C-alpha cells in the first residue's frame, strides 16, 4: 500500500501507524546520506554523546554523535559556527514523531558560512567608522521615557520590568513591539527604530533587547540595514541582546552595550536609584538637624521663660555684669597705658558711661513699671488668684477641672493647695 492513499481509497491511520510508516520510508530512503551545514546549539552530554543542529540560512536539522563515533573524530574541535559535512543516516523517533541525523563520520570545512559573513560585514562597518566611540551618543543619566524594542511576550521584557519595578524609580516605559527572531524580524526592527525616534513619542533612550539564542536565532541583529538604522538614530540606543558571551553587529554599533536585559535595566535606572538614596539621606539629615534645633530652642525657651518671670532681677544682673566688665577694662587700660597721661580721658569716659547707665536704668525702670502694670501677678494684689493644676497647667474654665483634682491657688502672698469636690456653673 502507498504511504498516502488516493482520494478514492481512503484510509485512516493511528498516530503510531503513520509514524511507523514515515520511519520506514525515511530510514529506507536516507540510510546513507551526507549533509553539509553549520554546527549550532552544540551540546556535549555527560554520557559522552554529542547533540547539535546542522543549519544553513533557511533550515536546520537535529543531529546526534554517539560516544563511540565521537571518540574517533577527536581531531575536529566541535563548536558552534563550524562548517562540516556529516555522513550518516536519518533516524525517526516514533513516540515524538521527530527525526534526526545519526552521524557516523564527519569532515570539517573550516569556519561556518554565517560566521564568515558576520566577520566580513563587521570589518566593513568598522572600516566605515560605525563602531567608533567618537560617534556614539551619551546615555541619559536619568531618562524619564524609555522605548523598549523587543518581543512583548519574551523573557527579556519580563526581566527589564522586574528590575525596574524592584527599584521603584519614576519613569515611563514604552514597549515598541517587534519580532526578534526569524523571517520578518529585520523589517519589523527597522520600523521599530523609526517609531521610537518619532518626536511624538518623546523617548529619551532606546533599549534594543532580547534573550539568548544561537547564532541563527540572533541573526536578524547582524543585519547591515539595522546597523545603519541604529547609527542614524537621533536617540541613544542601548543594546542588550542575548547572554554576556553573545555579540552581534547591533552591539558594536549601539551607543552602549549591556551584557543582559537585566543589566541594561539596572544601568538605565542606576542614577535615579542613587538620587533616591541621596534624597533619603538628605531627608534623614534634615530631620536630625530639625530635631537638634528644636531641642536647642526648647532649652533657650526655658531659660528665657525663667528670666521673664523676674525681669527686674534679670536686668539688674546684666547691669552688674556690665559694670564689672567696665571696671576691669579700666584697670587693664590703666595698667597697660600707665606711661601715658590718659587718666583725664579715662575719667571722662567713665563719667559718660555712668551717665549712660543712669539714662538706660531710667528707661528700664519705666518699662518695668509698664510691664508690671500688665503682669498677671500685679492683679493678685487686687484680690485675684491664679489657679493651676498639679502639672502647672493654668485653668481658665471650671470645666477644665475634674472632681478630685489637686489644684494650686496662687495669691498675692502665698499659695494654697486644695482639692476639687464640686464643679458648678458660672454666674
């Protein structure tokens, strides 16, 4: 029976049956094949087997090099990008419906074609000056708007969002969606670069990013057109493509290359985070300074309040201190200037000082009399009293006291302590 029946001879196969038939067909027709391609996704297993893909610009096929065969071709240093010819057979694994090349021998052809193309383009663009540091733009220290060109469903955008959310820095993130792999990725990336540069977007920096992958996966970022679009961008471009060991043409042309998407997010928000930490430090220092000043003012207030309670004594003390200072100054001047006839001048100065003191004393006594007239203490002489609670709080209304409170009643002469037994209404 043919593998696929004609329309007039319908047949229904189970999955296992169709996979078995495909296995018979492929393994029969491709029992001995030679395939030329470039090694990609090279992965040696602990068992000694080696797994990789063979690819060209358009397709790839899985391949396996078992331990016994791998031991025979140790003269070839297997690695990604190596161009080889593999001899072997096609094998089908029915449980998954997949097939791969089982390698029985291998020949190395030198550097892979994709890698060779990459090196040629890299040298040409470098010669043109696209990689020069002098032409690169400075990255904004604290960008408020960041345009991120990437796949909106990829791991890279999640990493970027995670880092920026953790840092809690004020910014606006604009996702410019684009394919970042495979056919159609290059034109979408070019459109995204153009869109991010549009004045209406007001972006301050562009982050071009995606997760890791093989050389083939990242190939769209080795596009010459994309390289020139990055170089022509009016807005600085930060590239974060693949892992730390991955380098693309876009990385060399970009104004700044970050090793990973997460590292790019940290770099773009670093200055903002430092600013926030500095502001927090200044805020703590300001609070401490305010607290110290308040404490100082409390002390000064207490000192001033004690002086205001007895202004006459305070002013008399100032007068005594001033007179004592003046007398000492006269003694010192006479001692140091004894060889000069300055006695008349000093006596005249001393006389004027005494006259000034009398005038100021009269002014002080007048002000003290006016102050005493307004002082609540002078009212006590007319039969009034000042009532305070035990903590020194002045009472202005009977409602402010409670039955059982101990009160201090200040009279013109002496104090009384009493206990509230009843609170009555005024009037």
